C-alpha cells in the first residue's frame, strides 16, 4: 500500500486527531531532502505537466519582474501592454487545472504537492503532515517567533489564499497609510479596476444555503446572537465551478475544504486565469518557472543584474546564470522582496539603499480561531468565506467566517480568521556567515491581537452556546503564523509614493513589501493588486 493510499484509509483517524484544531503550532524545521516515492514517477504520473521544461530567460530583457503573485502579475501585464518586453521569474512550478484530476493535494492529507521543499509541517489543526521534499505550492517559513505562509507557484498567493478580496473601511485605511496614500483615489479608481479584472463577487444565496455551507450559516447565526451584523464579502471564487462541484460534475475541492494548497479544478479565479495569460497574450511577456532568484545588483553601465538558479521538480539544479535588464520590478512578496533588498544592501551589490530597507514589517494582525460544539449541516466544511464582522470595542478588528483548514469532516468546529489593527512591527537582519536574512519578530508581538480577538471569540461562543476553544486539546486563538506578511520596503520610506526604490533609478517594489505591516484589518490581496495597478500606471506614464 502506497503512503498516500494508507493516509486515505486512515482518514477517520486524521479527523479524530483534528479534534485538536488550531493548537499552538510548534516550530517545525524542514528535514533534509529525501528520495521521492518511487522516484519522480509518483508525481510525474499525477501531474506530468509539472515536468515540462520552463522557457529559458533571455540574457537581457527590457524589464524583469521577480515573482508572479498579485502585484507582480498586474505589473507584468501593464508593462507588456505598454510595449515593454518582460521576463517573469517565478521560483515555483506552473500548475495545470482539471475538473476531475487531483492536481493539487488536499489540506488534510498533503503530499509533496502541498509544501514547498519541506518534509514535515504542522498546520492549524495541530495534525502533523509528513511529505516529500518537492516544490509544492505553500511555502511555510519558520522564524523564531512566527511562521510565515506564502505562495510558491505561477500565480503566487492567488493559488493558496482563501479567496477573500475586500477593501478596508476608510478610517482603518487612513490609520495605516495616513497621507501617503489617498483612500478616495484607491476607492474611485484602483479598487474597482481590480474588482472588474478579477470578477469579484459575494457568495450567491443558493450556494450559501447548500449543506456544505452549514458551518457558514451557523457562524452567522452565532454572530447575530452576539449582537453583530455579518456582512457578505467579495471573493475570487468562480461560483459556477463551485456549483459544478455541488452537482457532482467536478471533482470536489472548494466544497470539501481545500484551498490552502490549491484548487485543482479552477474553483478560484486565480491569476493564472486572468492577469498572467493576458500578459502572455501580448507576445511580450515570458513566464520562467522553477527559477529562483538568488541575488540582485547593478552594473556600472546602469543595467541591473539578477543571479538566478533553475531547478527541475526533483530539485536538480539545471543552470545558474546572471541575466540583466534595464528596469527591475520586485514582486516576490513581502519576504522574498525584502530578503533580496536586505542582502543586496549588506553585501554591497546595491550599496545606495537607504536605512528603511528591511523595516516596517507586520503580520496584518492575523490569527486563527476555533469554537467547538457548534454543530451544523454538512459532512464537510466548504472553504469559501461567506461573511465577516467588524468590532471596535477595543483594538479594531474583523473576523471572517472560515472553515477549519485540514479538518476532513464537519465535527462541530467553527473556524474564524481574524485580523486586527496591531501596531507591532519588526525588521530584518542579515547574517554574513550563513548568507541568510532573518525576520526578528518579538516573542510578545501577537499578545494584543490575541487579547482583542479572544474577547470577540468568547462573546460569539457564549451567545451561540458553543465552547470558545477545543480544550483540553487546543487554544481558542492561534497567532503563531501569518498568511498576510506585509512590509519590509515601505512606501514613502524605502521607496517614493509609487514604489520607486530610493537611491536607484529603474528599481521598483510592486508587492506587499511596500505596505506598512497592515491593510486595515482586511485580507491584503485587493489592496496589493490595486496599489500595483496605481503605481505601474504612473511609472509607465512618467517613463521612470
């Protein structure tokens, strides 16, 4: 019996183990690489498309975009439409879609397709997963006091996020950005542009009323009993695909709680269905996947240098080379972009970077919560979020109706994703001996977030006659991770007001690294994309 077949057989055992959801997640370090099961044939048989060789990047391009997530993809599309030749460098693989095949692994029974070069992982259920060292879609990087989750695939975070894309309230937006960014401008122009591009919409009533969303209805019911007014939220989900799942016409994915490790059938209208193919359709954008950027610098001629390593899915290094460009756009996410800049500053390849590089990083006030004995309809919990509440009785926060990630059965757990206006910020440092960039998040950095969310969690639990935790197995609020890393090259400090890096012409930050640690108690994807749309429009218009 193969390992995965055994795990499927043991699914009920996994469900029992998952009665301890959202436990305090210990630091888990990736084990040394080991052989894939049956060699590469296991994954080649499941997803042969992953083994198609990537295009080779040109030796010199007008523009290089590092990354392919929300900010990077919007940047690449607008550059290509303006007539610029663009090379997109993505460390992860390019994943296909299929309505019936299991392209991505499940949250509960993950194999190597789920985790980016890790052999062990303890997710929010507290249930450990052991898998192969393979370039899966979710990169979970453990620092001393925080675990950071981010995407590693063509499409970046759009492949693994829960699909929520909403704008913050004006007062929260202004509390974060102050005078550096206009809410009126974003709300009138750039948020609507992204909403149209990504076809954002709230959950239709027929889907909300289906058995798989019984946990969503129960969550809303408890919120109303506690005195809140849950509001429907916009998402990137393709509701027709979700309906196809409900009718049995597509392999179940979104309706059985898969999201954090991808949706095989295209249930999420992710970036591989809009920005990225639109950029490629211009004939001026090339996506090079399996290409990890190691460092960046600048020649005396003014051209930027990018040291890049390409690997195959088994981790074999295919080539290491240095390529060049006239303009370099950093879109590798808050962690990836900041690491490149901090390393370049410390090693002297970009010595004119200022003192704000590596500063202003935050978690967006993220935390996950669970209540138990909140029984509802449905054998499983679907992953799209239906609604949220806002609470300003203490630290401003929002809580979203969530599923319990990694829980294969609906056994009365109600999950929430919370985001607070936590002012805690951290910085990055460079260790010369290991050539590693470290995030210095303080041990008590999440205390105020936990305290604020616990008060609301208790209020909703008691009003709904549920338990505000899964004791004695798990805590009620888990802030040991963030799926929304923000900052490190903050706008107006490390860059100007449009992402131009101070000290260097032709170098830009176009992703979450530009945002000062928070997007005002909401999921960041909409703001990241809208800000990239705003900034690249000005960069193209001005020519600099």
